[in-house]
């Protein structure tokens, strides 16, 4: 079992920045690839970014490429999502998730087995 707790969400103006953090506990955190997803009201949950177990490989959705950066600290069992140049369409509940494998994967939701409770990000125009 892996427990995941997100933090860092909030309200920010368009063009601003926000940093989300996910704290993991339970079985060995460093064995899993990790990812961030988001879900806006009335929409399906969508992939945002992922990182391999070692942190040396990442993968991003086209919609956030160049604006968001995922990173991890295995010593602290945390994975962060730095979000910059935020847009109103980035408004969603953001979820941290642990993959079944070690790599970053390609964003397929069924490859993730543990999920956090989510944190709200609201970007005002």
C-alpha cells in the first residue's frame, strides 16, 4: 500500500505560478513511477505529467509542456509539480498517483494503482 497526500493548491491569477507537493508513505516509494492528473468539473480525469522511479525520465501532456515541471525527492518521499504561466483552463482538482511500474509511462490512467485525495487549483482570468 502507498498513501499519497497532496498539498499546495489554491487560487492564483492567470499567468501566475503554483507548486503542488505530494507526500508518500507506505511501501517503498522509490520503486514506483509517479504522476499527476487533473479533473475539471464535468470532465474526465486527464494526465498531466509523470516521472520515473529515479527521476531521470519525465513525460508531459502537450497542454502543459514547457509550463509545468515534475520532480521528485526519494529521500523525502515527495513528488512535486511546479506550474507556471497558469491559464484558466488549468483549473481542476489535481491528483497525485503512483504507477505500477518504474518508468514514467505515457499517461495511461490504468497503469496507476494508488491515488491521493486531490487538491483544488483555481486560476482566475
